[in-house]
């Protein structure tokens, strides 16, 4: 089941990107004693089997935030870490109608052989453990530090791998469009302040690995972070105004910058 649904690309030493059939990208990194899986995707493929085929080491699992396309596979694992501010979102089980909509209208086809909707539709979040800013996942000779970046969601995090000089950003920084128009998203000013804090770590990483990207062009220049911060500053200063954008999760204004973009709500520029 895993081979027919997921696509894997090694993006560094003991570092793998796992494409969830074009919907999202998860990452597995290995140290000397443990490995760490970032996000669990939609949960329709046998992710544990795939991870075991890549590394035999004991596994730790963490969510970059609590949205369904990043946490629905949590129930396949014994324990998953999530930022305390997104714990409720990660525990939330969508209605049967929402699950049907996801399967019929969101997930690419064909679904994996052996996929059973009834079992998937009632799968819970698994055993969640909460973390906060500054938590360190020690993998043995390799450590990843949690950097809280509230914005896309209240509990969104990035993970800094100083040894490999990589920053795993989830949906907080993307080469596409960051959604800040969701009900749970923070005001644009607060997101901007948190991105500025993230910039303080820029000397400690060379590339960004985001939660959504083309698997073939996955290593993103860290310049995208500066581009995002500068673009938001122009919106807040009134120099840029986005065009109307309608999405399945609500409407907002879209601004495209040089390397990335954002969808935001004009009534939530500031707290």
C-alpha cells in the first residue's frame, strides 16, 4: 500500500521527503539513536510501513500544525507530539459528511489498495503529547528545535535542524501561498511579528523544506522568508492590497510576492 501511494525522495543525509500523493509533504530525519517523522498526512496509506522501510530506528512523530492534511494519519502511530495551541484541532474528528467530501473531492485517485473508508472515517487522533516553543527532539548526534510561529494556526511550528542546516516549516512558510484567512488564523500583524522572530535564526539554516511543494524542487532558498516578511510589511503599510480570492475554506485577499504569496482577511490586519 505504501509504495503505490507515497513517493519518497532523499533530500539530504538521512533525510527523506515523503510526498502524500501531491497533497502534502512529510519528512523523516534520522539521527544515531532515533528518527523523527514530521506530519502524518491524510492517513490513507500505510505510512508506518514506509517509515520502517527507510529507517529501523525507534520513531518519534510530531505535527507541524493541526490541520487535517497533516494529522489524519496520527492514529497509525502510538504517540504524536503537537504544539499545545493546536492540540484541540489535532483531536477534532470531522463529520461523516466532511470525511466523504475529502475522499470524493480532495484525495487523488485511485486510493490505495486495501483502503477502507469505514475504518478511516472513525480513526481517532492517537495519543497526543503537547510541546511548546523551544522543545528539542534529540535523535542522537542530531537535534531538532521547535520554533513556534503562530499565524497559519495558533500552534504552527517550524523545526530547526542545525546540524543539517535545514528549517522544516510546515505551512508557515511556503513557496506557494500561505493561508492566513482561516477562522483560526492569527491577525496579519501577529504573523508578521512571529516571522520576524523566525528570521533571527536565519544564520543557522541554508534551506527551507515546506509542507507543500513540488517534490522535484523541494529544497527552497531561505530568501523566501525575507520575501514573505517584506511583502507583508507592504500590506500592513497600505502599499499593497490583494485581489479577491475564493477558497473552499473561505474568502480573502491574495497578494503574490516575488517568491511566495499570502491570502489574508482585510478585517484582520491587526489584533
